[in-house]
């Protein structure tokens, strides 16, 4: 696959959304399905956080987890003990996701361990999240379970894709972080600070968030904000990147343009920021229960993203460019990568 073909992918996704049929009138709302793809090839590099893929499904709005029938009976006592998400009077969603992230040093041609650069690492995981929301607020509690190390199969995935594209094979995966089961418990709250119309359906909104994660994969506290400006801005909680607790593509109101067939189109520009105070990051600190190569991480990391998002009938397409500050001591450059997400609500 030539790089020119990859660069054309956003155009292909937009055309697909334009020509695929919209939701049938009177059809039951069955949830939101999303596909995410992030890669640094959009910045003409192949290093650090080099690839992320995720698929997710968010259930339709539920008034009660027990009555929904979406969860097994044995799980309900645990879910009802979660803080924040069981407040009366809110709509609820269950979300399921499956994803894989890859991390490499700057020079993937070398076979030997590159001291002073980040280790090779893969993370393949399953996530289950519980959302409680109204139009102004969203609470998300997510549990991620997976594998770090060779059993993540990140090495095989990256080599397969590189062979297809005919580019440099990554030769240093023998030095990757060792096998270890991974667990992360994540909480994040989002608030819609304002939503204002400037001219008809043209307006802007601002959403802030605060949260954190605890586990052997990563432990951090984070906060940030997103602003959107455009036509028929969806009533959800912003553009979604691949990070824990960020799966917010589902509408938060019946007034969302994905549900109003007389105004099925929306287009907005967005800019967002997320800052993290990082206590632990296995992809830099190495394995938790055994010795492995590691680097000295930085305790504060920030992501800055900007892009465009489009709504057409039940489809939402978001394209973003992300700048990430240095994550470890000795890292030569900040990182840049691209993000594409395509979701469908029915």
C-alpha cells in the first residue's frame, strides 16, 4: 500500500458516509458503533506511539441497568456499588470496546536494544464502560483488561502491515516489554460549560473533563477542555481520541442532528487539550512484576488536538491532528500523529 493511498483514506471515509443510506424512519435506536484509527504515518514518522486501533459499541439509553437486560445478573451488585454513575434521573449506557496500541523507539531498523529510547511495547485490551448522562454532564466508569507483551500480538500486527506497505520492517521487537496481564480502572467526568447559538444553527460549545486511571498499565490524573464551532453541532461530549474514558460519540439528546431527519447534516471545527499527571506508565516504566528495560518518564504529558467533524444522517466522521509533548527524558522530539474516527448511530 502506497502512502498516497493511506493519505486518501479520510476522503474515502467521507464519501462512504455521504453515499451510505441514512437510518430508516421509525427504526428503533440501537446504539452507536465506532471505529478508531490513529497512526503517526500522517506526520511522516514511525516512532513512539506509532499505532492505535479500536472498535466500540455503546448501547441505547437505559433508565436502569437491571431492567435493560444488557448485563448478567451476577454483575449488577458490583455495578451498583460504582460511585458517580448510579445517580437517579440520568440516562445510562453500557459500552464495550476492543483495541490495540503499539509503541516503538525512534529507529525501528535496529535489532539491538536502543538504550535511552523507549522500549517496544504492545497493549491489546477489552473494555467495558458504564456511562450516566444528561445533556450537560457525562460520568464514565471504564474497566480495561488485556495483555502487554508478546501475547498482545502487536509485533505480528505491525510487521504484517509494514510488509503490505513495503516499508521498513521493525527489527527490535525481541526487546519488547514482557508478557503481563493488564488492568486499568478509569473514571472521567465531562461537563458542557456552555452551548450558544450565533446565527440559526451556527454556534459553538465548550466541554471540560476531569478524571484519572488506576492500575498496573497506567496510573494518572487528567483534565482538559474541548471547544467546537460550526453548523448543527451534535449534542454529545466531543470528538473522541483513543484514550481511556473518551468514548463519547453517542448522542446525549433526542435533539441531536443524528435523530432529526429534517436537519441531518452538521459540520464543526474543534480544538481540545488533555493534560495528565502520570504516576505510572508500564510502556515507559517497564513490567510491574518482573525486570524489563525502562526509561525515565516525564510526570506531566499533554495532548493538543485540532480537526474537523461531520454529521450526515446517523454517521459522524472526525479527523484530527494530535501533538503530544515529550513522555520520557531523552526523547528528542514531541510527537505528532493523526486520528480518524467513524461512528454510526441507529
